[in-house]
C-alpha cells in the first residue's frame, strides 16, 4: 500500500535459465489440450519449467468454494505466471467464479483479447480482422457497489481512477510496442460522462504522447462499436474501460467466426494468467476431439510476456502454417480441410511445421526485447503509473439526496430552506430529479421519482464550507424529519471544479 | 408530481377529425425532405393538420441557446406530436443539443429505432435483419451526476428506477402488440449489476407476463451484443437500459448498410417526436438530391402512434414497392437501380404506388386499433406504470467513503474504530477499495487507491440504527480529522436487503 512507482511486471528474461510457470490442467477437455500445448512448447524449445497445481471441479467438490487451494496460491505468487486450462464450475449455488477470485485477489487489471479472422479456413463475414482488445478489468461499474436508495430508485457506482487508467493505457501502448502494432484506439463515452470517461481519455492522450511511433485514435463508444461490428479491419489495438470492453470483446470474438481459436491474457502487477476463451466442453472430454488452438495461442501470449519472443514467433507461425495446410480438428471443417485430425495429431502437425512460415497468412514476428531495446536506445521500462501529489482540495458544498414524496419540488425546497435556516454557511442552490432540474424553475412535464438530489453550496460567493457545516446541515434536516439517504461532497481540486454542474446551471 | 396512475399517450384517434401535428422543416436538406414527406402523407390521405414551427440554426443564431422558442413549445404542448426534420447546430460553443433539451424537458422516455435491411437494394452483410430497439432514454448513467471523490477517484452515478423500467418495458410490449411483433428481448448485465439491472429484468418479467402472446427472451448484454452483431435475424424487439441501447442502436443501424433509411421515435407521456436518424447534410442542401426515406419512415411511425394504422400501412407498402422497382435517390445506387431520381421525383414514385403492395419484401400491415381491441375483447389501455405503496424501510447501517492514504488498511480500520468508539449503536464491519475487501483479512497484492468504502452496521445483531446515529458517527469522524467525502445509507425495504454485500461477505 506504499505509493512508490510501480513498473510493468518483468519476469525472468535471462535466456540461459528456465522460467518457472504455474500450470493447471483444468477439467473436461482441459488435460488433453494442455498436454498438446505443452508438447508443442517443449518441441519449440520454450525455456520454461512448468509446475502443476490442481484447481477447479475436484477442488470445488472437495469443499473449497473458490476452487483453488493455498498451495496453488503459493505457486502463483512465486512463479507470477499462470497457464490455465478451462475448468468446470459445478452446478448448484455457493461456488465462486475462479477467474473472478484470481482477478480480484491478484489485481489482474488488464484483460487482453486478440480477435483474428482466419478466412477461408474459418468462415466469417469479416475476413480481414486482426485486432486486440485491451479491457480494463478491475473498476468501472464492476466494483459491485449497489444501493437501493428509495422505494423507486436503485443505484450502482461507476468508479474510474487515475492509477487504474494509467495502468491499462500504459499496458495497451507497451503491448502495441512489443507486438508490432501500429495504432491504439480509445473508446469512451466522454461526451456524456465528462469526468469519469473524460479522465480515461485524458490519460490516454497523456501516456499515448510518450509513444510517438504509435498512432492514437478516439471513438465515442456507440459509434466505435458500430464501426467495429461493420468494419473491424479499421482497428488494431483498442483500449477501453471495463463495461465497454466486456461488450466489445464478445462482439469481436464472435465476429471472427470461431471462439475456439482465441487465447486471452489477464495481466496484473504481480501475476499474469493465460488461457483459452472457450470453456471445458465436458461432452467431448477425453475423446481426443478438442481443438487445442485457443490454449496454444494463450501460451504464445505468455511466451511474449516472459520475453521468449523467438519461441512465440516460431510456434505462432507453425500454427498458421498448419491451418493453411488444411489440417484441423473436427470443429473447423471447411472446403479447405485436407485432414480432419484429433487433438494430439493436430499438435504433431504443428510440431512438424516448427521453423516454417505461413504463405497466405502474414508471418508473425514478435520483436525480441534486445532488438526493441537497441532500436529505442535501451530506454528504461516506464513506470506503470505515477502516484500524483495530493491536490489542494477545497470543500465548497454538498449534494444531499432525499427520499421524499412532496406534492411539488417547490414545497420540498421550502422545507429544506426552513430546516437548513440556522446553518448559515450554506444555501440551497438547486434540486434535480434523475438529473433534470426541478427547482428553481422546473418544467411541468418533468416526471419525478421519490429521489431528489439537493445541492447546497457556500452562502458566501466562491466560499468554502467545512465538514462540520455538513454535519450541522445533516443534523438540522434530520431534526426536521427529512430523510437524507446519501451525501456527496462538492470539492475543488487545485481550483478545478470536482463535480458536474446540474442541468441548466 | 401527483402519483396517480398514468396511461400511454393517446392522441386523438377520432377518424372523422384531423389530428394536429407540429412540424419543423429544419435546416440543410430538412425543408426538401419534409416537403416530400408531407406530400406523400397528404396523397395517402393522412388525417393530419400540420402547424409549422421554426427551430434550429436560425433560432440558435438569433441568440436562443436551445434553438427552440416559446411559440414552438406552446405548439408541442398542444398537439403532443412533433414531426421534425434534421437541424444544424451552429459550430462554436454554447449551443445546447435541441434533441437533449426536448427529451429532458418533455420527459421523452423511449427511443425507438427500427433497423431493417433492404437487400439487395441496399448492400449489407446481414440481409435478413428486421428488428426494433426500444431504448430507455432518461436514466442510467446519463443523468450526468458525476463527482471527483479524491485525488485519484472519479464517480458517475447509474440510477435505475422502477417507474422508469415500467414505462419503457410497457412501451416495448405495447409497441410489439401494435406493430405485429412476436418477441421482446431484454438485454441487461444483471449477473454483475444485480440490483439496478436486476430491477430492469424483474420488471421485464412482471410486465411481459401480461402479454402472453408475445415471447420473452433475455440476454446478458455482452453476449446479446455479440449475437446482434453476427446474427441480427434472431431478434425482433429489443428493450434495454439507456447505455446499452445507445450502443446497440448504433451497431444495428450501421449493420443495415444505410443510416439514410432509418426513422426514429422519441416517446413521452406528454409529447412524442418523430424524425430521421441522419443529419442535415448541408453540403447537398437545396439540390433535390437528398433521400427523404428516413423522415418518411419516421412519419409512418407517427401515423401508427396517432392511430392512423391504415395510412401508415399504405405509405410503408408503397415505399417498399418503390424500392423494389429500383427507383432510388443518388445515395443508394446498386445493380438493382433502374432509375436514379431526385428527392421530389422519388416522392412522386411513392405516391404513384400508393395502394400497391411489395412483391419480394413482406408487406407491412399495422393492426388497426379497432381490430386489435376486438381481438383482445376491448381490453382497456394498461397503466403506463403503477406507483408502488411505500415499503416499510429500516435503516441498518451506513457506508462511509473516505479520502485517505493510510500505510495499511488495518491502520485505517484502527483509526475508524477509535474515532467511532463513542457511537455505541454502530460497529465497523468491513473496508473495501474499488470493491475489493481490504479489511478484515485483505490480500497483500490488492492495489489500493485513496478511496475507501467503510461499512458500519448496527452493533446489535440484526439491529437498526437512526439517522441521528449517522450524524453522530460523521461528527465523531470529523472530530478525529478523517475526511468523509460521501455516505450511502444501508436500508432494508419490507425486510429485503437494499444494498449489495461486499466481496467476501
């Protein structure tokens, strides 16, 4: 909880030694696709030392509601790298999502999802798609902070933080640099959410400016999503807050034509997790039918992450060459199929092509860190985020939210003014209902719920108030029988307004 | 602001008289496409009495920052129906969006967007698309309530209300019934936002059950959006909260291949507005080049809304027959084009086909209200929403949010416990940071911002506290120099928990 600078996670890049990784074989088709994947990694000369942990169904059914035991946490904390096959969460209540547990516990802030079309080997309406979605993974509306406020009104908090934005945006640009990507697109709704999404975009501009060789682009999320759904070939790397990223990454994955080929990474400051995006498919488990490609491409992301760019390129190209040869598992039959094979035979086909490049697909070439460092004159690893110096904060008012059913907003305003009369430091400035101004000078047509946002500001022009004034105000309103259900302080930070103006202000 | 039952907006359905409507010719291509549209309506025998108002560029530049004058408001309030051509908002700051102003002032709660493919006359990857998005238009994150909370953390409130949900869901099912639609799909993220999105889905189930002839379906928004982007033919009517609807309606409109053919409605309790979704295209204004189809289809929605189903069907079918004949304006050239015509000639071609049905497209048949009423044994117009009786509410705790930079969450907990020691009614239960539990028993890896949610609950097991206890607690923490920036009461409603549990609770 110290506020020193953090840097991007840097596992052991020493080429002479083996990098320990934690491996979970998972459930259903997990063991067979993991076996296939590790065989390919081994044959390609990956410099890794896997250690196996048990997670998933067996652990859940053994009475551990999270599906992961202390020994697995210990391994993860030590190796910092987790290659994970799909698991089965038993049906019935009480079992927590293992991915959510690992993400929350380990602070995995970035979800990385390459979405690539492989036409004509995989049927898709969008044959030229090759993009990566970098989704913020910890904040936004997903903090789970919800309150029922009144009889009629429910609330969820959307939280966007500066370090959260810095971490995800920094990761996106570093990812672009390390993966030969040319452009990063930011998608936000900052025309409406000027402060929260506005912060995300501001950080995008600040950090992006440090990567002059990478193009920056911005879309409002609605138009951006429409463009993604119709012309995905326009995009390269997309960085976006949690909710938008959730929606976009599902859209993009489905547009490629197969979710069976996609790998995914979840990146934290301490640990990174790599996996396929598909599930454990228990119906075909143990039959040597499953396609190991999603997990294999997850493992390729892992190799890039731990600095084994050479091995990652070799495997990725051999896999593309295999696809081009028309060799595929049963899930991807097409007119181009020359051989329909089982899981292990598919792995053998990839192994047989190690060292080959694809012909019709563009060959992959992950930049070796040495080369990249030389090209950029051995630039240091940038700070993941920079703790800001505390701003000079001034308390200038408070929004009080009331549960009430007045006959009219004017009557509520009068009650508030009477009740707050003795608190001389503040005055009532406006009342909103669902963001629409109802006092002073409301419109007759405005539909009002039982939830009123009442803004009190300093009586003195441009003045400040104290926390004590807010306590007095609350006390006075409570004495008057008014039901204050929520407060939000109004502050300035270094003289800049830290709250949105109400409609008509 | 009275809480009587409201009913669906019911303009004059009397067949013998003319229905007054307010018409704005707008800017750019507005006048010529409005002229074409009104000529078609007149030729088709629409029983309307248009009265013209001035809005838009001229009004903005005349010094009215909203672009709409009192005389226009007066007309709108009287006729309750607004057919609006696109307008131009002058460049430069200070001009407010006219659509936002009308929506907020008049409480237009439903945005209705039919998205239809017209393959092969309009090129699209999705030739079988024929769906309608009914988007909630007033609440969700769009209330514009944002606060900077600390040096690092910014917040936006997502508000979902029961009357808001009831109005939009009721509208969606009534729309389906009146437009011959068979299924309504609800898209929410209620696996994460169990209270807010959970309420929307609960209301969807409640109200949907009153329409047994219409199928109900639910998607989680991420998967639903992916399905929409890849298989739009699966959908009929989609009803969804504001933000999701914003994204989905842009995706669907762009997938049809042309945004130039789409009309849109904004429905309120007092007024309804109909328009094209495209803009005023000043570059081709006055050249008789513009396609009037978007505004015309908006006008068809208006005719259905005011009960002139017969005229709406006649115009819609004539327009489809014109499209099939290969007659089109310059924006839609294709291999099927037989005649490329101007705006007014296109209108003439539609007029010439009034009374014809399309051959390859399915003919439209809007149900006359008489027939629908007879079929349902003259059921009464349902209430738009039902004000709920106040629940029995009990205050059981409070979430206090602190701006702080402690060395460790344990230290913050100790400070809070010391400061709150004299407030015997409450005890500290947990501390979260961005929704992740940090006390008691936090994880070393959790990244902490300077924003702490501290939950106090009644000391007595299952006990209640008073608003006065919260005032005392705030007072004690203020005395101890702790910076409380926000509060959220924890209540039960009729014994049901009105707040989400924290992680690990």
